[in-house]
């Protein structure tokens, strides 16, 4: 089987499945610290997965070279992406997501500007503000993401400030810290059913017991499954996968069925991008 994402959820599931004697391929787009990973697990470090095709085939790349692996089951534990606030001028150079900024500061010890505007008012925004201050940057403004439509990011070749009503706040970097969304790109490619979460205001996977998705052979864990306890979620998904692998192909081919969610995705990924349509 393949696990996409080597965070807490992916590692927990990998340990459960490998301990049961099954082959596990663990992928992550970033470098994986394999110190606490069982030797039986095949680690694909710094290997971003870009494709998930029927049967199932994992398509990835490592060091510029293609990597493909055929597996019976897939666990999606590939985490979240940044939510981007709708604001005029958001495509200007100098607009960066919170996770992108944290990568620059924590991994590369680089602060990309001097004066920062942060769009967001939750824990993520507070964490970004603290990191900027510790790195020597200046916080010009912290504005709730809900106010973004009333703002305008100014500049021609890059950010020079943010207009708020009659006020112009000088800044050279705008940080989007409006929260996280599950990264549904691979799930959508595989045709997994999704539902709209009215409370969180975003699409999410339709998950049944044990982390099973609507597509046979594909599970989800961690934030992909809407869990606040990624390690526990990964462990449960791992146990469900072991049970299915032990039972044989018929168990892997059984769809999970709907979870009882009310609003269902009205399109499949291939339909949304117009695959096979006449032009």
C-alpha cells in the first residue's frame, strides 16, 4: 500500500500496516526524518506525489526523475493548504501564504521583507506575527480575513502597501493567514466524493468509518479526514486498511457508502475540467 504524507497521521498508519506484515510505501514532498520509522517501510523522501491513477498507481517525482508505484490501497494523509482571502491585488509579487512565509523563516532563515500586513485573526495569524517579530520584521497591520474584500493591495511590480478605506498602510509583504483547507487535489483526481461543510465554509471528503472514502481502496486520515487528532486518525485508518488487506481483494473493492452528509459534490474532477467534452 502507499501512504501519501509522512506527518503524524501518515506515520501512525504506516506503523500499524507495516507491523501487520504488509508492504508500505511512505511518500512526502519534504525530507523525511526516518529515525523512528520501521526499516520495513519504504521511505520516499522529498518525493512529491502529483498523480493518483486507477488500480492504484502512484505517480511522483524525486530529484527530477519520475517515480511510479502500483499498490492495492492508498491512504491520503497529505494534509492541508492555505486558505487565501479574496482581496484585490492578491496576485502581486510580495503576497505570500502563511505556510510559505514560515518555510522561508524556519527552513531557510530568510525574512522576505521589512513591513508586513497579515490577513487573518486566528492562531495561525498570531503564530505568523510572532515569527516575523522574532526574525526582526515589523507588523504594520493585522486585519481579519473577513475584512479582505474591503481592502486593496497596492503596487505595480510588487507590494507597496494596503489601502483600507482612506488609509494607506505602507508594507512590502502581505501574508495570507486565513486558515487551512484540506488538500483535495489527489482525492479529486481519484473521484472521491466530497461534501460542503457549511460551518467551515469549504469542501471536504465524505468519510466513513475507519477513514474510508467513497472510492474503493482509498482511505484518508488527519486533516484530510477532518480530524483534530492526526495520530489517532492515522491509527484507526491503518487498522481499517489492515482488515481490508487481510480480507482480500473483495474487501478492497467495497465502497464505503455515504456518511449521511447533506450537501453532496455536484461534479467529478474529470467532468469539472471538461474531460471528453465537445468543443
